[in-house]
C-alpha cells in the first residue's frame, strides 16, 4: 500500500485520484501525506472518511446525492454545516408547501358541494 501511494505521489501529474489514502499509514506518514497534499498544485480527487485528514487539505466538496452532484466550498466541516443548513431550508419549504396544500384542500372540501360558492369573490347570477 505504501509503495503504491509513493509511486502515485512521485509521478508528476495534473490530476491525482486517491481512495482512502490514510488506510494502513501510521501517524507520522499521515501527517507527512497531509502536508504533501496541501502543497499539491494539481486537481485532487480524494475519497476519505477521515475528517481530521480532510479538513486542512480540501477547499471544495462535491457531494453525490440522488444521482446529482452538489458543490460546496470550504473544508469538510464547512460542508457539513452548509449541507445541514440546506436540508433544514428544504424541510421548512416542504412544511410550508404542505400547509398550503392542507389549506387549499380544506377550502375545496368546504365549498365543493355548493356551486354558488365555488367561485370566490364573485356574486352568483
């Protein structure tokens, strides 16, 4: 594992793809890798579950959810905050929509049997 990682890092590239690079590394190696990746000038596609490793390295998160890509700027901690805010806003919008639906449904249920009141705001002929 270390040899494969070392080979990938010493080759000059504009794009570096790493999947769980901290697996099987000791603390000193993780710290060294973190510093090395922080100075990497190319595009880095990094998959990791190590939040402490991700935070100082990344400045953008691409989150895949429901077959859509969502881009968030900032480190992983910032991504979590932004995503939680977005979910809360979506839930609030959904709740508001459901209140409107319920209000309209109660209006329909109340007046559907009375043809004269079906058109609100107009007088029957």
